[in-house]
């Protein structure tokens, strides 16, 4: 067996393993997948919107938050992180309380300032270009009745996807939301995204707030909470929509930040593991992300190898024609191990995708966009991951 076949087998069986794992998690979750516990009490909540030059979205976001259904005390606080546009003016005009920072400190620092200023029991984070449904907050609060729960997050959808590129991201967001809910079964929700995540304020203060050195503070705080023994829950029925990059360049920059921040978090907790101090994250998150990264790199290299070998084969074919040699076509379809493996991977992929859209429906996604999602969009990710890896190795930590 040559090295190419071995790589195929490794990738195929790895994909089957993770696919079966998520199928088992789905079956194990049963009716809990969409269960939303009814709140026993309604703690006071501060919704914090960190904003830097967000005049395009901030007024609509604040107006949307003001319409939220919540019987307890609710405060909307916009942290103007040194904006140079009309963010502060438009936020105040829309009816939000505004905390002005004189210079741009970054999202994590802005959140930490708000964390120290407010006095509510729950601390909710909403990005300036995100629009929760009216009952989104209400559908998170009940989860805090479970002992040990420090954070609750929500399902994220793309706001009115119109272009094909936006529809690709709509498919991806549905997939990510479903996967995140499945990871709840493993106590391994690896991110509490700023689209809408609600925290116990006292727990955030106890663990030291958000990491101001990390490009993805929402990933790092999730890992830290798990590592400190706290639980994170996801309310699948708490839905928010968010604006997404409209261009490839904007998407590329966003994903570079996500990937570099993820690497910062991974190596921070991997070093704790080596020192014997990593706890919860060492059980699943560290191995899961290690294997995922390696598979992405292997897949990336394999893609280039296939392109190269196909080019060489095509060149040899045309050269043989020029030399007057007529190659005999060979059509052989046999049930080889690789062929069976390929059909298995394809079948499991379709099954998982069907479960994603059975659980989370979105009107902006069509079968055509799903097909192109697999053919085009997902092939962009390994390139971005490689670019992020190079930047990370060169010490790139800012943005």
C-alpha cells in the first residue's frame, strides 16, 4: 500500500470517527436538544455592546435590544471603544446608556471596563452588528438554574443572506450552531461568541475577566471557564442573526483573527497541560483541536498532491498523443476499500447535514448553495488556516 492510500485511509476513518461521534451525541441528546428550561427567577441583566466605529449598525442593534422580552431589570450599555465616527451619538439617540473610552483599547478591554462598572447578576455580550430575537435572552436565563453553569450561548444565523457568498456562510453558521450544541454533551462548548452569550458576572470577576491579550476573547473565556470547573450551556432556541463579511477579503481577515486567536488559546492551555495545571480542557478540547488541525494540514497537502499528480497525468497523456502512441483507456470499477470508504464518508456527511437543517431551519439556504458550499467554500478554510499559522509563527498577535 502506497503513502497516498494510507493518507486516504487516515482522513477517511478520522472523518468517519468524528461523524459517528456526533451522531451518537445527537441520539444521546434526544429531546433535550431543543429543551429550554423555564426561568425560576429573573436576575438583573446588563447587555453590553462593545462598539468601535459601528455607526452603520449600532442604532438598529440598540433598537432591537430595546424590544427584547424580559420581565427582570434590564440595562443596555454600549461601550464606545474610542470610535472616531458617530457611534456614540447614534447609540445615545437610540436610547442606550453609553460608556465612552477615550482611546481604542480592544474588545476584551472594553468588556472588562463594563464588567467592573455594572452591578447586575448576569452579564450579556452582544456584538454591535448582531440582532437577537425578542425572546432570545429569556430563553437563556433558565439554564442558570443548573448548578455550576457560568455561561449560556445561543444559535447564530446570518442576517438576510442575499449573495452566494453570504449563503455559504449561512450554511456554515447552521453547521457550527448544531455542532456546538452537540459538544454540550461532552461539556466542551469551546466558544461563547459575542453574538449573544450570557455570563454570571460574579464568575467572570472570579476568573479575572476577559483575556485582553487574546484576539478571540470569546474562545479563551470559554476554555478558562471549563478549565476552572464551570459548565457552559447552549440554548438552541435562543436565536440571533448577525451581519457577515460581504467580500472575500473581509472574510479572510475575520477568519485569520479567529484562527490566530484559537491558536493562542490552544497553546496557552497546552502549556498548562504540560505543567499539570490544565483540567477540563485536557479531556476533550486539546485532543479534538489537535486532531482537527492535523487533518486540515494533511488535507491541504493532499489537495496539492492531487492537483500535481493530475497535471502530470494529463501532460503525459497529451505527450503520448503527440508521439503517436494511443493509450488504451482503462475503465475499472471495483468495490475497493477506498471506494467503499469514500461512499461511507459521503453518506455520513449528507446525514449530518440533514440533521443540521432538520434541527435548525433557515429560509435563506437553498440546495444549490449547499452543493457549492461543499464544492467551493470549505476548500478556502485550509488556505486561511495555513496563512494564520504562518502569521502566528511569526509572532503576529495584534489586529
